[in-house]
């Protein structure tokens, strides 16, 4: 598992917040993943205005789409 926020997201405070949002969403959803899975979540600038519920819902949707493609 990797959480990435590049300089385009903002300064250090904004990048840290973005990574915290990604980590919190993953901690809620990580029990849904099965087996060995490599995941890299990359923050974009839009995450700075997002609520944690929206980030969690977006990641959940991406995980569903990924499991449909691979399964």
C-alpha cells in the first residue's frame, strides 16, 4: 500500500492532509480486499476540497471496478 501526494497538490500541509484522507479511507475499506493486492493511491489537487466520506466512496468505487476487471 502506498499513498502519494506530489508537489502539484500543494505545500507540505496540503500534501499531508491529502495522504491522511487517503489513509483514513483505506483503513475503512482495507477489510474488503482479499488476497495479495498492491495498491497505490495518488492524490490530486481536487482532494483538498473533498470530504472524507467522498474520498472513501470514490476509492470504494475504484476497488469495485478493479475487482470486476480482474475477476
